[in-house]
């Protein structure tokens, strides 16, 4: 495969990830501001949110593009599109693993939902997240942020500090990065519970962390073994499972 420049790769992933940012921002921010006493016009709040999210996404896209190749992590389909190589050849190995891992992650979410603390089960949603936002932001944007950006950075730091850039990263370092990124992925969902008016009791915190960290580990493993787009597919499939089951 023809090697794609880091700038083009990061720009392409940023553009794809921004689809999720735009959909989520335009559908959720107005709901959060509805009825709220704030001197900030809705258009200003939406614009500020888009800019902030876009900057974080740009950083993650660049980190992944700059560091991934040196530690053996890839975005095969995106690279194939940019290089003019066979997209099907790049995508084919990722499809079945991504779909299967997504089904497992979806099952984990359904089981976790049944075991959720009563305050979580009885809480009314503070806002409605449309299917398009779940699939685009959850399935793509979050994976660029948490796996492509954060997980890649952690693997690279371990590889540089502990292996002195010698050979491929040891599996234990990749596994550690998967776990750390997944745990932070779980922590990142705590504000959503707060937005629903749920007190962050020990049982609620444990539920939020476990129900998001386990899928995060699965998505990280998918990224490591098959590529970023496999993680995209796995994450999106997990959301589809939950939506079809009518669990949220």
C-alpha cells in the first residue's frame, strides 16, 4: 500500500469524526439549553461547542496519525481510500471481527442495563440522543478520540520509555493501553449520569465504569488486532444491538 502522509490521514479522520460532532451538537445542545436560564444565545453555545469538540478531535486525529505507524497500529480502510488502494481488500479482514465484537459489546450493555442500580433504571433521560448521533459520534468520533488518539499515545509512550523504541511494542504494553483508555472512556460517561439528575453513589459509579469499560476494552482489542475501522464497526454495532433491543 502506498504510504499516506500523516497530515492527509489526520485530516481525513478529523473530517469523518466531525460528522458525529456536528450531529450530536446540533441535536443535544439545544435540548440542554431548553428552558435554562443562561445569558448565552443558543447559537453562540452551539458554535463554541463545535469549536471545542473540533479542536479535541483534531488533536486526537493528529496524535494517531503521527504515532500509530511506529507502534503497528493502523487505519487500513482510511489509508486505502487516500492512497487509491483496494478498499475492499483493506476492509474485508475487519468486517467479521468488528461485527462479532460489536455483538458481544452490545450484549454486555444489555446485561449491564438489567443489573443497573434502581436510581439509574428509574431516571428519566435528560435529553434524547438520536440514532444518527449514537452511530456517528459513538461509533466513529469516540473511537478516534479514545482509541486512535488516546490509546495510541499511551502505547507509544510505553514503547518509547520502556522499550526504547526497540522492536514492536510488547503485548503487555498494548493491553495496558487498552485498559487505561477503556477506563477513561468509562470515566468520561459519568457526566452523562449527572446530567440525568443521578447522584454519583458508589453503586452508580461502579455501574457506569463497568458498563463502559468492558465495551471499551473490546473496542480497543479490535483496533489493535484489525484496525481502527474494525473498532468503528464494533462500537456502532453495539449501539445497534441496544437500539434494536429497545433498551434505550
